[in-house]
C-alpha cells in the first residue's frame, strides 16, 4: 500500500504517525532528510525532531541530499521503512531533490511500500506545485523557475495555517489550478493508495 502522511508540523501529530506503522518503531529504519534546513540560522528544530524520533524508538539516520546521485540514493535507501522529510526552505529542497534524483527514487520507494512523512517543506514538495510555500513568505532566494513539485498527491496543501492567513488564502486560492487543502500545525493528510483524509485535531479549514 502507498502511504503518505503530509503534516504541517511533523511530530505535533505523533499519534497519527504511530497509527500507520506496520511494526513497532524499534523494528523500523527511518531516514530523516534535513536538506531544507540548510539556509536556516537556527537548525535546532532538526535536532529536536531527530531526538524525538529516536525517543519513539525508530532507528534514525540523518541525510542531506546535496551532492548525492540517484545510484547512491538507491543504495542508501535500501532497507529503509520510512522517509521523514524535514521543513525549511521549500525551493532549496526541491532543487536538491531534482538534482540528486531523489524525485525518481522516492516515487519508486513509495510504490514499494516505504512510508513518506512530510513536514512543512517536505509536505509542499509532495504537491503538484510548490508556489503556495511563498504565499505568506517569499523563500525563493535562488530565483528558481521550475516550481513543479513531485505530484505525489493531486492537490495543493497549505501548512501552518493561522487565522491571520485567511485573507491571503481568499486572494490566492482562486488563482490555483488545483484543489487547496489547509492544515493547522495540529493536522495532517493521510494518503493510503488513492484515499485521502484529514487527521489530527480540529475541523477541516475551509476558506
């Protein structure tokens, strides 16, 4: 079964992560992709997530995609049960994803049953486009022109929603070619094959 958990704030939905596991965490190998954090001055959130994942019992390895190749990634991801893609700069992340060949590798792994967990930028790249990641703050410091995501799902997800975002979304959503799903930091979208549902705490946000 294809399984993705697309979150706004990762381990804020820890219980939902535990629900989708095929085995106890101690029997599962998890690779934590940290690439999106590279341009952040404060990277302490990455270390906190790694510690929290280890505290849950997962066998965790951190990985930066920069400079890696598709063949190297296929080797590194052998025997990997879960891919946890960290938040940060979505544009930098998708650039490294495509340059390394991770875009091809991750689709192959998901189709074979590897679980994909996205957090913030890790969720944005799963969508058909990443343009929504700059609706509130412009992250595109590199002037990236190709804003196509991985199209792991057929809709756009907007994360970190707070009430003050309502006017921005009222303006942006009508310009989209895709359905837009909105997540607070206590929510995620669970994808199992072609079925999607909102999980976590609170009602679905509709604009």
